[in-house]
C-alpha cells in the first residue's frame, strides 16, 4: 500500500498542486475512510463506493477542488456531502487551527465519519441535508460541495452563507463551478469534464 501511496503523491506533485495540499494527502490515511474490502485500492487514483450510492472521490479530483478552494490557515469551512470524512480531514490538515463543518445526509455515514474523526477537534459533522447549507454557523470563508447539483440555482443560494471574499466550489452536472463573492457580487468560473454522484435531498 505504501508503494501505491507514493505513486499517488508523485502524481499529485507532477500536477503542481501546492505543498500544503500534497502534505495533507501524505498525512491523512485514505484507507481509514474506505470500506474494509476496498482498503487495498485506497491509493488508486479512482473514486470508490462507500455506502448507499455514495462514493469517496478520486484523489486527483479532490486535489483539484481543494486547489480551487484556495484554503488558508484558521479559516471556517463547510463541506456539503461529507461522506466518509476524508475531505474534512484533508481540509482540517491544511487550515490547521480553523474550523471545519460537514453535512452528511446518510446517518450511518455521518456516525462512521464522526467515529473516525473523533480525535480532530477542528471538525463537526451534522447528519442533515446540505441543500440549505448550515445557516446557523454562517458565514463561511469557504464552502465545498462533494455531490452534484442538477443546476446552478442551489449553489447561488449557498453563496449567501459565504463571507466577503469567500469561495464556493460546487459540482453541477458534469462541471465544477467556482463561485467567488466580492462586495456581494458573484463571479463564476466553470471547469468541465467531471463525474459526481448526484446530491440527495432526503435519505
């Protein structure tokens, strides 16, 4: 497994991701977040099924989204569709003493991820739908969504929970959108050619 992990890290380095992102991938053990029978695939550059149609995303895709997110230390970050908790752990590693909130609609996954991450005091996980975000903890410096919305309507609603100069990264159909908020204006960038499981509104 160590050899596969090194191969993945080398591949991320070739893509010129930041040292903070690469360091997080080195430090966070992906095998802790995948089902037992798939642990041997932990460091393959592929999405893996975790439960009830949910997946743990492909490492290269996660790294790309984290790169767009432009994380800084001590930020307050929300992940919608936090699944097994892997991305929460990577974010926590990058922002050091910041605060990370995860929303996961699947109760079993929410409980499992809480157990895996119980020693990380930066992370709070809530078992609820992510479609309305987490207004009682807003504003957030960054919001990342790990399942695809059918259209841009909901991501634009979520920008209300961003602080000024905040960034939201959200898959919509087969594209990743970066929405940046500045003085209540939203700028939009689109990166196409991705595949995500669809966002679920209810369990």
